[in-house]
């Protein structure tokens, strides 16, 4: 504040005015310094022509698109930077002339974790005017969900409400995003002054992707859970030799499964098609297509609507026309494609038409449970086999069933890596970490511990783990005991819900250790959660906020601000599903 103007009748001497001006100037400097510490840093270049690209991502796809866009713009002599939305504050946003947002949708229409703080501030009544800001939004989503690209849609609308001007209309991308994203990027480049965005020439490297997966061998398939467990948990090791895939702890490996052959046979029988009947011009049979190419487990929104005339069911038609999301979700819960077809016992449908109603079979992502420092040529994953009954018929999870029944001697598995820069160990390995991962949520934390062991990291490590029973569900017990004996695992708190009359969960153990947890946070600890998003993660978050409020002796508003700063500083990180 270089010039502080006093009212003419202000009752201050010239010396007092000089002191107050100096104080206000110093205060402004301090506030700006604090803002910088909070991630409110000015972009490298804030000229009219500079493009600021921000991403909100849960799995890394939006981040990759943003980085590639920035690289291509710079390769075409345009000024651009790409940053995470957690680094963008409401103080800085109005100063940016051109801003581009690449945002994925998480869960039920939610913002991804690293965009959560930004969105809460942007959607508040205190959000600034953006009358001088031009923007563009690329939204990523999945049409199998009701809230397709909802995060991107909400962001686009809110930026408009605050006075921003669109440089380019929003584009909504499905899981097959590449073509749409490329066209949108080219249109953006044209608006910014480039005739055609030419990607930077890359070195000759093997690039394994969703459209070009690496064919790997499963070298280990080990049952971890005991005979009394109500679920089957397995440890798999995947050989990456020859792939040149490089991974970090926190990353995920994507696996292309095949559908259950029994389910394929039942669907073929239902639609009146023989196992060897040809489905396309390439000579592929309907059996092969349904086994490897199409989703037959979870009905898509399009399938639910388009199949209605063939079901001849008044109750189904009424449910569909009512438009109640909750009622439809309740009806569809636990049902697969065959369950829907079975609504009409005398179903008649053209096989080629039926195939056209199905979505492509998608890969499944699993948190890597190994460290590359231990073995760079393999990844380990921890998988719980999904099984349930519906109307007297057994159902299986697609990928977990595929992996558990895989013929390791003859079948290869299509895989590719997803980097997850939003779920990393602290760069400073002297800092402590708190990990909450019940059940298969332990997977990335097994990798964290192996990494810290191999790197001789000095930071303390605290793990909260649990499941139903210690006898049958304490997976990786021997490894955790070894880590304790080596002083790598500083603390291990266990919560086995059914080993006593009163159910105990990981959030119970958190609250029992409130003071110590808060002490670790004050020491700079990073707090991690992996596992079920709907219940466990929400309960753990509520417990953590309670710990902060009570142990810090904060008001609710102060506790929320403390928690917000943990998220902004990337010290509260989730890998949930």
C-alpha cells in the first residue's frame, strides 16, 4: 500500500500519519507473503497473452492433459503454465487475464480432492468479480454416472456468474476422451493465435496407454485372507520386465479384464445367439465380443432407457418415467445386464442392436502396493474379490473375478500406469506421516513403508489398519511386524470390528489418540486415507476435524480453516473409491 489516503479531518499529526502509513505498508507486505505461503503465488507471466492452465484431478488424467496442453502451447511460441487448482486462490484469480481449467468429476458429481478448497471459495458469496477474466473449461467424466461431468459444468457456470467471459465453449469428455480433448485443445490454440498446435517432438520411448496396454504376466497370486473371512483377499505380482514402465509409490496400475464366461453364456442364451455366431466383419463371435469388449456387469444410463420397449414391464416403464434417481438407483442396486434382460421372460431383441446398447469394457485401477526401490520391474496389488447374490443368482466383480481365475501359465494381462501426483510421500523424508487404510486400503501404505525403509527415511510412520477379525483379515501381518521390529513403522493401531461386542473402527482408534495425532500434525505430519469413500473416508475426515477442534481448542470456524490449510498444503491426501 504505497499511498494511504487519510481523510482531510483525520485527527493525526504528520508524524502519526507517517507511522500509520508505514504500518499499513508493512501489513500489506506481510499479508502478501502469507498468501504466497498458502499457494496464492502469482503466475510466472501475467501478460495479456499468457495462458494459465489449472487442473483438478483424482487419478491424474486431467493433470496429464493440462501439462500436455501447456507444453504444446509453449512449443508453438505461446506463453503458458500448468498448475494444480489447490495453488489458485481467490486473491490471484481476478488478476489472471486468460485461465483454462481441465477438471474431472469425482464420485457423485463432486470436485476432485485437489480442487475442493478452490471450489468452496469460488462458490462462496465472497468470491471476487471476474469481469476481466477470459476462461475455458474442459470437463472429464463418465457417462455411466448420472452426474456426468458435473464438476466441469458447475465450474463453467460459476465462472460465468462471476462475470468471466468464455474464450471457448465447454466440452464434456467421456472415458474415451482423447479425440474430443484434442479437438478442444486445437480450437483453443487457434483462438490464442496458433494455426495448429504441434506437439513437441518426443524421444523414441515406449508409451503404454489405455489404447496400447502392455501385456504382462501375473507371477504371484497369493490368498491373504483366512478361511473364516467373509471375503477373499489376494496379493498379485505383475511382471513389468521389458515394458520400461517407471512408477512411484502412490501410483495406480490399470488392468484390462475379461468378463465372466458363465455370464456371457447366459446373456447369449437370453438373446437367442449361438456361441459361435459371427458378430462383425472381422469374424469376431458374439461370445468373444461380450467377453472382452463390452460392459455387461453395470448397466449404463443409455442401456436402461433404450432397453425399456423390449422389457414389456409396466412397473419398469413407470419407474423410468417417474425420473426419481434414488428410486432407480435402489432398483438397479446389485443388478447386471442379465438381471435387466430377465425382467421379460419372453424377451426378443436383435443381437446387433443389443450389442450397440452396450458400453466398451473399461479398465480397472488398483493402488500399487509395492515400492520401485524394492523391485523396479514389478508391481504388487492387493485385491478383494467382489461377490454378491441378487434374486438367487451369484454375481462377481469383473476384474477381481478375472484376476482370481486367471490362468497364469497361458494368459497375459493388459496393463498401463496412472501416475497420481496427488498422493505422494512428503518430499522431506524427515516429516512424519499418518496413514489410515483399513482392508485393502492398506495397499499404498505397504508401498509407503517399503519406500521409507529402502530410502532410510527418518520420518515417523503411523498406520491405522483394521477389518472384521484379526484371525482371518489381518493381511500383511508378518510384514507389518517386521516393519515394527526395524523401527520403520513407528506406531500401529488396529481396529477389528467384530472381535468384541462393541464394534471398533479406524476412526474409533483415531479419536482414542486425539492428542498424539494433533501433536504429529503440529510437527508437520501428512495425513493419508485410502479405502471406501462413502463411509470410512467420511467418518475418518469427521473424526480428524473433531480432533483438530478439540485438541487445538479452536472454534468450528477455526478448525475448518486449519483443515482447509492441510488440504491446500497437500498434507491431507486421499486415495478413495
